[in-house]
C-alpha cells in the first residue's frame, strides 16, 4: 500500500504536499523568538551565505517590530521569504545554532524569517526607496534568484534595470525547480510581485536571449549585462532506453509537478536514479503523488550521496526506499519503461568500480533520472571573448563577478555548477556591486 493515495482533487494534492515549514502565527513567532539567546558573534550569522543579522531580526520579532525585522532580512537577502522556506536551514543557520551543542532543539530561524517577511508582503509595506536615477541601464538575463537579487541591488544604486525572462513567470528555480511541499507557487510569485513593486525593475516575459543578434542588441542598448540563466535540462546518462515512454528527467518532473499539480503523471513503481537533493525531491514527489513503491538507486554508498541527510529522511518518511552501490546499465522496455538493468558497485580510491557478474534487473513502470543538469554554454558562445572552465562554467573575477568580456557579469548556477538559492542571491548582490564599480569608472 502506498503511503499516499493518488490525489484526484486540488485539495487532495495540497494535503499530500502540505508545507514542511508552515507559516507561524503571531503567538508561535513570539514564543519561538523568546528562545533566542541573541549570541554575540552569532554562529548562525556566519553560517548564512547572505549574512543576515539573525539575532537582530529575531529580537525585532520578539519586541513586535515586524516591519523592522523584515527590513533587516531584506537588507541582506532580497529573497528573504523564499529562502526562509526552501533554504537547507538544518545545515546552515539552524545547524550552527548553539542549542545544538546542548542537545536542545535549535531556533526555527527559517520559519521566523518567513513569518516576518510574509507580513510585509501581505500588507505591501514599502521598505525601500530606490537610488536617484544615474542615467545608466543594465540588462539582466533570467528572472531567477540571481537575476532578481542583482536587479534589486542595482536599483538601490539608481540604475534602470530590464530583466529578460524566457518563461512566462518569474522566480526561476524557486518556482519551477523546488518541491511543492517546500514553497507554494502562490508564495513564490507573491514575493516576486512584492519585489517588483518595491524596486520598480521591469521584467520582459517570454523573451529568451539565445542568438548572436540578441546579445549584440543588449550590448548596444545597455551599459552592462548580467547573466543569470542558471542551469538547463537534466543531463543524459547516455545509456540505452532513456528515450522510452515514462522515462523523464528529475528537473522536468519537478517542473511539471509545480505547474500541473495532480495532472502530473507518475508510475505505480518508480525508480529514481541519483543521490542528490533533486533526486530526493523527485522521489518524495513521486510518493506523494500516489506511487505504490519508490526506489532511490545510487551508484555509490549511502554515506557518499550528495543529498543532505535530512532530505533523505524526508524521502524515507513518505515510503521511499534506498538502493545503494548500484549503477544503471540499461533502461529496459518495449516502447515504454519496464525495468532497469543494474550492476553492483564498489568505491575504490574515490572511483566507482563494477563488480563483475553482479548484474540484475529491477522491474518498474517509470524511471526518473536525477543525474545533474547541463550548463547552457551553447547559448553563451554567442558572446565574444567570454571564457569557460573545464566544466563549462563561466569564469568570473571572484571579487567583482566580471567575466573575461568586461561588459558582462554573472552569478548563480552558471558560475558555480549548482548551489543553493541563497548562494545565488548572495553572489548576485556582490555582482551588482561589481557592476556599479565598473560603470562608475
């Protein structure tokens, strides 16, 4: 029996995918904020990539200054609400809380952060006055976390900012790439609308930048260009059977789940190939959609998986089972998926080795590949004099985030290869400062 019944109404979908970090009410926030020790040189601040003054914003909640608390958060992190919900706080700020040293439950920093920012979003509270117009324009490619963060910071310096977004909605990974039980579509889009009103940048939707002519026009029309396009589709395993019906990439599966909810197709028995956090989201999503059995298959050991342990625990809590030290050789089926042929593995000196004669087949009717995402270098080769490293990531100056083509700057997954949303937000803010220094010269 599956842990979850297949949802047939939107209400049932919402129940299956109820938020793992639900919003606090005022009473809960007051009592939780009362637990904070307001540490000097607080380790939670040092663990946050955006360096939010966490003790200050918690003290402000406790004293009833909710607007001030939200301002403290947004001063450091322009996606303060979303990050409060989707950040791996268990290993960042909350993981660094001093209560962990005493075997006491750490402060629920993420939920307090979302509590404060949700109030100003709901009330459309004006917190920022943008900089005096300086007569210069910056183009941003991509309305994801890095693009939005860069836009907000640039507006504070007085730049006119236009964002070119290929899709019909903003927010990038926050909307299209995060499991629905972490943040709802409405929550992600409400924060985007709030930021647009606060900072008055412009987003041009359904406006992909893909050809040489597109980049040439940006270079002619704008004083600088920021690249925040993130990553592309799921990387191919290059094994037989990936083209079979009911074999899909994890990124594409999660995007479908976010946009189409209960209309997303799921198998009765699903095998998810991969050991990262995206694999965990795909496996958990499959279970919550009503799959009777979900197997997470990874070519290395449990201890070598890329996913955080709390993400794996979350997947197990919805009935997902792990199958480690197995590598897929072929996806089997006649027209559609019928199973996966595996071989057992060992790890020697960091390298995966096959165990001869250990092949076996696991039946299933759906395969989700969670094997990383491709970098969108094919789009960027139209930019003259821009350099990439051996992993096809854009090379930038680590201080200014300027590329080898001085008019272009970049941050986010396209330079890191894939990190947390909060890292993209933090890096893009630094890139905006780099743009400001460059254009002032």
